[in-house]
């Protein structure tokens, strides 16, 4: 009986360790997601990509980047996912 009880104790310790690792990973991912902006201005995207704001406007005009309206004005923002998608497409074309 002691052997199986000892095995259960060891398994429980391994499960606890695994739960701790999963918690750490989830905390890290959540913190990264919270710290990341959801949308960017044209200037912010230009700085991220190392191009001019006019180049970003051209990317929007050609459909390479999409935008979302901000309120009732003509102001728009560029979603972070649009910037990520552009970078992935560019990386894939190499």
C-alpha cells in the first residue's frame, strides 16, 4: 500500500508543478496582451515599420493596411492585427 501512496504523492507534486508552470505562462501572455496597443495612429505605425507617415497612408490607400473609424470624424486608427498581418505577409514574401 505504501508504494501506491508514495506514487500518488509524487504524481500530485508533478501536477502541482505543472499547474504552476501553466499559471506563469498565462500570466505572461495576459500581461503582454494588456501592454500591447489594440490600435495605432498613422505616425505610430510609421515608427514601428521604419517608414514615413505618407508611406503608411499609401499602404492604407492600396488596401495593404486596413483602418477602423474613430468616432464620427474622418479620424481612423490602424488595428495592431492589421500591422501584424502586413509584417507576416512581407516576411512570407522573402
